[in-house]
């Protein structure tokens, strides 16, 4: 008899977990959607017990951190905790009742991690600095942000590349513009029923430099390389050009970082949608 | 699957775990580090629910840290309200209305999440001046003078010269106080915001009184600096006239807390009674002193004295309190005053308490069942979630055990909501505790009853209407407080049972 407590990773991009979502506003039971900088939001997680032993009082912890391709405990903030009982095979949604207020400095674009703890299926002790969701079924990450684009609006978004303590090396960062998001993930973003739109690859790029050019041109590459010192972070910028997406469509833009051993170190996904008309 | 038809109909309330007493109006206070988040969960369907479990999912303040616990019921009868609670640490809580989410789930049904709000205040005491402050989001109540009629000296455990002397355990009967409400922010117009948009301002004074008493009791029993309390806890004692039994020697520590705590809750209720339920001196003072246009009210002081023409406060009885109070509104322009002298009476009364226990109980044959009824004034009985009640069972050698009383139709309670609150305890299970202490099982056991009413305000009420609904008043108490030292020991057993092996 054993318990296996799971918060699912995203598929194929593990950092885009469909089991974590945000409810903006003052009503924790409201509709999922994108968080708004400076305003309250509530975090949820969908937990399951894939084992054959029931657990009571499992604790779910939620963290937020700056948008980064590799999220570490040392650069994350605990939002709050919740408890859940899970019978074998049971799936339950858990609410974090501590309001989360995304900070203005990131314009609401932040990464959320949820992890479930119970003695019947423990995480390592001590906990590693990196959350490593792919290595632990108890941990998942929602590095997934809705970005409203408009025909006359350009954006440059900073994304943090972080190297864990005592581990450095070459890092490759690249854009992945393929694939679709499943219905569950779209629902968790408040985009239920949205369709995948086409995207001219020339409208997005990565650059070590931020800011938008006055002439509206997108400058940057789809692939960058950097050498990271242990414990050091640096920023890469996602540049998004002026886009005229049809209503109720979306385009996923995955920023993927890969370490020296070719394993995926992490990533962040922006979901581009048409801005709501005023 | 259908959703589990269980919900919480009344605001969850604080129970202080040392004394087992509900705090005034069920409000939590950060001065008491550990409190039990307690509520009644009601099966609102017409069907009995099988194998239902209830747990606390989370609290909307990271400074409140609950201990995970799941309450499991084999069956919850239709319409029954079960009492459940969770221990939580409030040391780092912040004052305000906090959300708490609870999950209920019965066999074959979907879970039902209920989100309720609890009220949290923050009481502190200035170690130098002795001034108490009770802070909520809407403002701060400062109590600079808190005069109490204290215990008679012969009831104190030792005198002041004895270095082993500990602070008194009370009880203290309020004699007067000076309390200043500082609204946050100052306001224009006649009335300011009620604390938590619900109870009268007087409730904060009552909270301070009870919290300070509990703190003093814990310090008296456990020693000053005890973990579990976050403030000092002293009063300006005016006289030493209160007479009340101390727990007998040999009692387990928990019972000392409970007996002393109940005595002080009974005595301190005079603050709430004297300051009236329908409108307190702040509200009435505001109505009588409308400020000029554009004036901002910055502080509102109430100076009050209490007198007891028919003796000390008694739980559940219609006792009078003579009060004199002066309300003073200080605006940014001038001051206004309004004074009142009147008699107020305790409205939270019971027409009597009855207890049913067997005359003789065979300790190992089965659990000892205690059945109690609390009559309402004018007819009928309190029932179901109307009361928070428990019994204190006292062994022949003065060892005490707390027995929860419930009207939920579960186990020993025959029918939910019939007005009979039932509890049971198997003496076989507590026999090892008695053996360890060298105490005897056989002999005459005494039963003391305690009950407090539960606030029945609903979220849709106007604040000034909700404010008139107040909970936490003692309806029954095994402890009687008296000013007359010639009266017999006021620790009043409601029933006795002869226990045989």
C-alpha cells in the first residue's frame, strides 16, 4: 500500500501545468483567468492520488516567482497553503485562500508552483533548490501567461534565466511556436473554446536587450546561447510585434531553455490572444 | 454526482483551548496564540448522510496556521448540526475578516466547499502603562482604565510576599472602564463604521476583558511567560469582594483553566450586559451628538461604571446592572458629550437547566451518558446549533474531565434538534489516568454544565441589525460568582452519579 500524490505537469511542455490555475478578483470561486497586476487573485491546484493508500491532511503549498525559465525555491515566495484528503484514485481541486497579488513590476506575468506534501509520499529532505517538476510528481509549475496583443502594440517582456547554486554552464534559449493547448489548459486561462491561430515567425524574437524600436521592427533571434555562472541570473527578452489576431484565437509561444546535458532546464509559455476591445 | 448537502449556517467561532470557553461573540484574538476554529456543520437535506468527512481546507491569512484534521462521521442524520473544530496558531494573524474554507463530503457524493468568514482582533497591552488596545481594521479601542472587583484575598493561592506566588485566577467582575474608540480613518456624519461591519464597539471591550482574564488565568496556573499567551494580563482591581471556588487540589491542570475561565466569562459578561445589546453607548452617543457639517470625528471616549444591585452576574439569569456612562465625541472642531444613567438586564437567559444521569453507573459496563436540557425563557428549549455546551465531570478525588455535549442525533444523542444535548464518556478509558495519579474510580462523581449561545446573525443582515445578534453569552455555568462570602461553595453540581466498578 502506498500513496502517490500528483499534480500533473504540462504536456509536452511540463512548465505549462493544466492542474494549476488562477481566479482573478475577490471571489475565490469565480471564473479562471489571467491575473492582473496589483489586484487580488486566488490560486487553485488539481490534486490526485494515483496510489492505493488514502491520505488525510495532505498540504498543498503555492509559490510565485518572477517569470523565469528555471524556478528555484531561493527566488520564489510562498503564497499560502491548503489541505486536502485524497482517497485512492481520487481527484480534488484545492483552493489557496490567501489572496495572491501579482506585483506591478512584472505587470502580472508571474510563475506559480504548487506542490503537495504528505508523509505517505514524501518529497526529499532537504528539499532541493530547484523545484524540478519533471523529477517529482508532487510538484508542478504554471509558467503560463496570457498576453493580449493588438495591431498597434509591441511588447518586450523580460524573462529570467537562473542557474541553481553551485551549478552553471552553457545554456541555450530558443522559441518553440508549434503545438496547441488542450481544453483543460485553455479553460484554466479563461480561454475556453479559443482556437489556434497562425503566426508569422517574424513577429516574435528573443534578445538580450529589452525595449521596443521606434520603427516597429522586431530585432532578435529565435535561438540564443549564454554561459551561466552558478547561482547567477540574467534576463532575456521576448519581443512581440504588432499583431492582428482574430477574436477568440490564440498562439502559444514557448521559451525553452536547455542546459549543457541537453535536458530541458525549463521554460515559460506566453499565450498570445487578441486584446479585448474597449 | 450530487453535491454533499452540508453547509455552515452560523459564523465559525473561537474556542480557547485552555479554558474550553467560547470567546465573546466568537471573535478570535491574536493575544491567545492557540484557538480552536469551531463551527456547526448542518446536513441540510432530508436524508441521513453516510460516512461523511469534514476538513478545513485553508485560511485566508498566512499568519493563521491550522493543524490538519479530518472529522469523520459514520452517519449524520437529516437536519442535524455537528460541531467540528480545528486547532490553529493565531500568533502572526492580522486583524480583520478572514476567509476560511471547509470541505464536506459524504459517500457517493461530490465535495461541498463552504467559505465562511471569521473575525480576528488584535489585543495588546502596554507593559509600562497597562493600557490595553484592541485593533480591528475599522479602528482601535484603547482601554486606559479597567477597574475590576477582584477575588477575596483568602481565595488567592498565596500572598504577595511569597516568591512562589502567582497571579490570581480571578474571577473579576467589571466595575468601570475608560475606553476610547479611534476610527480608522476618522469619519464625517453621525455614525462611524462598526468593527467588522457587524458587532457593536462594546464587543471589543468585552473581548479585552475576557482575553485579559484568560491570560491571567493561564499565567496563574502555568506561570508567567507561558507559551500560549502573547500579552500580559492585569487589571486595576478596585476591591476584593468576589467569592468563588478555586479548583480543588488534585485537579488536573486543564480543569483549573476551565473552572477559572468559566468563572471569568460569567463575570465579564457584565461588560456586554451593562453596555446593552440593542444599541451600545457608542451608537447611542453618536445619535445624541450629531457633529456639524464637514466635521471629522477623530475619537470617541466612553467612561462607564457598573454596579450590581442584586449581586454578581449569574449565567443565564436575568440579573440587573446599573450603569452610568458618558460618551464624548472629539471631532477636528470641538467635543460633544452625552451621559446616561440606567439599568440594563441580561437578555441571554435560560429558564432552567436539567441534567439526566443514572443514579448508579457501572464503570466498565458502558459509557456514562449525560443528557441535558436548557430551557428558553418563555418556553421551549435551546436546540442543535443554538448552543456551544460541555460538561465537566469531577471524580471523587477531584480529577476533572471535559465531556462535549451535542444535540446532533449521533451516538448517545437520540435525536437531532430535540433540545437534548448529550455527551458520553467511557470511564474504562479514563481509568488509567486515575490509576496513574493514584486516584479512585469508585465513588460519587459530580456533573457541572457550561453552555454559551452561538451568534445567529446572517451575512445578509445590515451591520446595525447584525450587531444586535451577539453570541458567546453564558447560558449555563457550573460556577456561580458571588459577593457574599457566607454563601456555600458556588461550584454547583447539576447532578451526581455513584460510580461502581
